[in-house]
C-alpha cells in the first residue's frame, strides 16, 4: 500500500487505523516481525510514517471514512483538520475515537466500549450526524464481519473488513468496496480458504450475517 502511495501520490490515500500505533503493534507482532526480518530501526521508521497518516476522509462530500467510528466530541469537520500530526494516538478524545469507536445495534446514544477504549454509538447517533453534515454514508473497518462487509443503521453505515481468515483464527471473508462516479457502492468478496494459499476472489454479494467478531 505504501508503494502505491509512492507511485500515485495524488490519487492514492491511506488512513490510519488503531494498529498504526507503536504501543499496539509492538504487542501484536509487527515490532517482532520487523526486528526478526530486518531491524528495530525499520520499525521506528514505520512508526514515524504511521504518526503522519491522516485519520479520516470524505469522498465527494458524501461518504465519511475512518477506521473506527464517530466521536461524541466531533461537532464539525474543522476539528479533524486541527488534529496535529505527526502524533501518537492518545488514550481518549476525538483522535482516539476516530480509530477505536464502534457502532452498536443494541443501544441508543453513546455507551462505554467493551474494548476498554473509546465508545460505542447507536443508529440514532449515525442518523443525526449524517443529517447535520449532509452526508449519505459512513464507511469504516475495525471489526471482523463474517462476509467481509456489513451494513448498519438502515444502510447508513458500512463496516468493510478486507482480511479473510483473520489471524488464521476466523473463517471470515474479506471485502473491498468500490465507489463509482454516481456514488454507487459495490463489493468484491475475498472468500476464506480452508487450507494454505490465497483467498478466493468473488464479486458476489452474500447475505449480511448477525455474528460479529471484535479485533
């Protein structure tokens, strides 16, 4: 992905996720992999890069994208532009929430997140946010969903998770979402495999599952 950014700097964009953070990826294997295969200096270079990544984007003024979700502190988009970079991810606040929060179909408003970081938010929060900012859709990741993508709150939010067979522990599909000039969204599915090898590719649209896995 970084190579694509280098090759197409004007039309290829990367957003920061919660694992693009030294305190998280040091625990979950990225530090160890860099140290084993290269050296610690490389990991530090990646960390410097991650600290510069943007945390949100808007597609054609209608689709709001981030890794995690909304924040109770987000009242206008100018707040996102004022986030200082480079920066480590803080333990709370707007920056943290954009990378860590989750939708929850069982609540209204806001509640504490079982991850121990940030919040969960209900469909009413999404509806009010989209109406206030004249947006059509929120696109985010952060949760493993069985079919690679899953809609929420009457298709006002979509979770897209691109890694099939996540961590080798789940039987989930991965998905990619493409948006055409009319803002029509389509999904390409990477089906999980039962053995070694790459995931199978399929452009079908499976049914939305009920079960979610939290990562």
